[in-house]
């Protein structure tokens, strides 16, 4: 398993090197003229490796749980660990399960680019590599991340890019878009709406909308949950449930 995760991280890093200027562009730590901006909220389902602007040594473990209300649908859950190995750069290892069966090995690499002087605009990039155990197939995502805070309590965040889900003779590339809107109701409560779109052929398309609540229970603990709708088949929608439990270790 360790060897697989090392391979995944290596592939994620390789995709990152192929992004125009991804690893050569200044990360947030290399721009001393900017104060470190307040972290922006992140989506619950399609989350970040770490919040943009993560500081070296940050360490987090969390688990996402998803359940469709469709009869017979498996319980999907995914424990993961996130670590910022330097200012503005972080890696993640994740193990997605369905019920008790490990389905995929997943790793991600994320970088933060220099924010605006005010800190109201923050951006970066993320690359993800996944190995599906059932058929040893690979999938990779390359994303541009951008967040804008028009006011002290409102944040608009987007993740835009492409997914390559076939690496054999039949190349499949799909546009990926996650757009989320957050409102900080109090220092410990954030309300949000997350939308996930993976476009393409009907049998590969994914669409989800997830209203959610994020609650900080203590300095180290965060609980998130939401109820939304997902497209199960072309034109057929159903209820989707989601929750994430987060523990900040450093």
C-alpha cells in the first residue's frame, strides 16, 4: 500500500510539473510583502488538500462519509491525511471505501500562488491521481483553484480543470467544475452551498448540489454535514447525504 501511495504522489507531482508554471511560480511563502490572509472555507465533498496559504507543518486527518438514499446504495467513506510539507505546498493520501471494501488509492498535491495584496483573492492549483483497484485503471485531475471574499463573511470559491479517466488507447478527458458559496454566520459556524459538475458522456457525467453546514467544535475539531441532490442517471435526481469529521493535529 505504501508503494502504491508513493506512486500516486509521484504521478500527482508529475501532472503538477506539466501545469504551466505550477511548481516554478512563486508560492505564498516566497512573497514576504504579503501578510498571511485569513484562510477561506473549503467545500465538504470535493475538498482541498489544505486551505490555500497553508503553513509548513500543518497536519490534519479527516473522514468523508456519503450515502445515497437510493435502495441498496453502498455507504461511501474515505479517511485521509493532509500535510503541508512547506509553506504553500501540501500533499494528501486518501483511501476511498464502499461499505467495507477498499475501492481506490488516491493522492493529491496542491500549491498556493501569491494572493492579492488585500487577501480577498487567493488562488492556487491542485493535481490528483487515483488508482482504481478493480481494474488497475488510472484517473488524474488537474485544477485551478480560486477564492474571492467580497465581504468579511461571504466567500465564493471555484475549482476548475479537467479529468483524464482513461490512459489506454481510448483517452477520455472531461471538464470538471466545483463552485461553492459560503457565509460565515459566526466565528464557529459556516453555511455553504457546493456544486460539483463533471461533464461529458451521459454514462460518465456527474452532477451534485450540496447545501452544508460547517461547525468548529473546538480548536482542533470540525464537523461538516449536508443534504443535497445528485444525478443518478440522465435526468434522474435523488437525495444525497454527506458528512465530514476533521481533526487538526498541528
